[in-house]
């Protein structure tokens, strides 16, 4: 089993749609969690950290379920500029990256 | 603004050439730097972790004699791909973490990445 698994995608959605990405991790001792965004041929950029109580940043909401070892990212009112690959990252003393989920938002 | 600078951003060279990639932390002292490799449509794979003033720790399957890492100062780490071959063509990305890494919930800051193409 992979250490971090994500929805394979790709997700193709119209502008304004709501889209959710899921991610599971295998190491129950993992301590911190992040969502990164990576544009084509660019470096990953931190989108948001994920906190146990759940957290929201504008149109983006992240949730963590430690019991199920599951994190999620919800994007509301998606924009064309949201098109990218979204990486789930879990820190268990080393950063573990998911394979990424590609999102394409279309007009 | 960028907190980690990586140079060069693009390299094309002949097989057998050695290529050096630099990673600099701009606004903080990076006690730990990480080197990743990413093949097309795949996720980042950690190659090695370097700590300032000590030898790098390499992940399983990564040849330390092939990928030389030097972290001589708190703001600079270098990765040298020795005698590069076409199969070494990839996107190499560094990231840096300061002393706050001891606080495990600190995210890493990534460099812009280096696209290496070996002909």
C-alpha cells in the first residue's frame, strides 16, 4: 500500500462547480498535513495546511479525519485559474507526497 | 516573494557531463534541505536529506556517488549529477526548512526546480 494515496483524477469541471479531492495515508503516527498546488512544469506551492478541526481559506476547505486517516480538500465556485495538480502531503518526520490529482476547470 | 532560489532552471547537456544545481535559502537559515526528483505525471520522490555541515542521508535506491550533495553553509546546498545520462533527465526540486523544522508542522519552501535534459 502506498504511504499517501489520492484520487487518480483527472477532474474536468465547469467554472463555478464545487469539487472535492480525497487523500488517505498509511502512517497513523503522521503529525501534519498539507495540500500543495503544482502547476505544469513548476514547483509545488503550499495551498494550505490541514488542521484537526478543519480549516477554510476563502473558497478552499480542508478536513482531517485522524481515525480514518483521511484528508480532503473542497474547492467551491471553481475558477479557470484553479486548474492545476493538487498534491496531498503528509509529514511523518519526512514529507510524503501523494501522486497528485489533476484538475481542469473549463469555461 | 521567493524564499528558496534554485539555479539553473533549465539545463540541456550531453551524456557524460556533470551538472551542478544550487539551492539557496534567501530569508532564513536552512538547517535542512531536501532534494526531490519528479518524472512526468508522477509525484515528487525524495532523493536525499542534507543537514548543514554533515553528510547527506540518501533514500533507498539513490546512488550517493551519482548524486553528490554538499550543504556547506546554512544558506546553500548543491546537488551534482555526475556523468549524467539520458535516464537522469528529470525535474529536480529542492526545498528548505529552518530550525523550526523541529516543530513538525512547518511546511517546506520549494525552489523553482531545475529541468534537466540529457541528450
